C-alpha cells in the first residue's frame, strides 16, 4: 500500500471532513475519497461513518490510527537517515515552460557546482508540483506560476518579456495567419488577448514550448517568445521580431517549503538565488 494513503486517512480522521483534508493535503476532494475507498478495500472494512453533516471513525478506524501513525513516523525517520548519506539525493521538478526557460540550462551548472549531488528531474503541471512538494515527493520546484500556500517560499529567478516572432513575414497581420499559441498561464493569456485579439486565430495551441518549437521548425509560422528562446528557437527557420507585448513579462520562480530539513537542499536554493 502507498503510505501516502495512510497520511490521507490520518488527515481525514483529524479534520473529520473530506473537503478540509483535501485542502490541507493539496488534493482534490475526489482524490481523498478515492484514497479512503482504496484503504477500506485493502483492509476489507469501513473506516468512517459518513453522515450528511459529519464524519465519524468506526471502531476499525480507531484501531488503525496508531498503526498508521507508527508507519508514517517510521517512513519519515527512514527518509532522514537516507538524507545523511555521503551522496545527497534531491528531486526537483519543473512545469514544462519553466523547464525550457530555466531548468534545462541550469542542470549543467548544478552538476558542475555540486560534485556529490545526485539529482532527479521531473516535468509536472502546477497542480502536481504543489501536491508533490507538500507531500515531500519533490524537494524543489521551478514554475512560471505562483504556488499559493502559507508554508511555501517563492524566489523569482528570472524575468523575461514576450514578443511576437515570425519565420515567414515582418508584417503583423500576416503573422497571425499561421500563428502558434503557447499557453503562458491564464493571466498572461488574457493580457495578450487584449493587446493582440488575433491570438484567437491560432492554428495550434499548446502548453509546451517544445511542441511549438517543432511546429515552427516543420511548417514555419509565428509565436510569442522571450528573446532568449527566439535566438535559438529554430535551426532552419530564423525568426524576425514583429511586435513587442507591452508590460507582459514571464517570471520563473523557485519554489520550496519554508521548513528545510536538508543541508544539500539549502545549498542548492542558495546557489539558484545567487546566480
């Protein structure tokens, strides 16, 4: 059994509310319900009495609490012991766009600076980043959107402006005839739409810079990019600057839990901020 399910059980037992447990664990309520259902199926017994306005533990649920607490405590001790190894092992994750903007270039710097660091890298969406950060599945996250939580710290690592580039034309109206739209987040998308209503005519919409890059490489077209991305976006189709987006900037954030329990993680965070 996944021990995170037991953590979910303990949170529901503590709050006596599926919604509050979901909020505290940064999960959806349906995900919490599904986990509790799987635990009940595993033990072949009901753990909660579900009334319309309240949730109460069954006798089986009461019996399970000390075992669940013991198992999760033992797992945390194991994690702390493993973190004391000579080789530090960290898991970092990034949203697809933050990976393209920052992480894939920073990995070589990490490896060159931290000789005894073993790093695992994942690509996740913002919801997954938040949940796995709070569950301590990942140690650090890179994202272009703020993760709002009281126990999380953010540091802005870089800020880039957006501009419209094209491989086919230097005329604004013609550029949108073969336009590829990258999803930079709802707020920035709305601001782009106000300045450039033509973005609604996109031939392709994607949340991944890499997919937009492939599309431009194969068929040509136009796309909103940062200057750094535009300089090396296509090996065969040079891009021309068409128009700058006024006061629209992409921030790349470093995100981590305020309570740091790993010296290697503290050093990595410090390195990222000082670069």
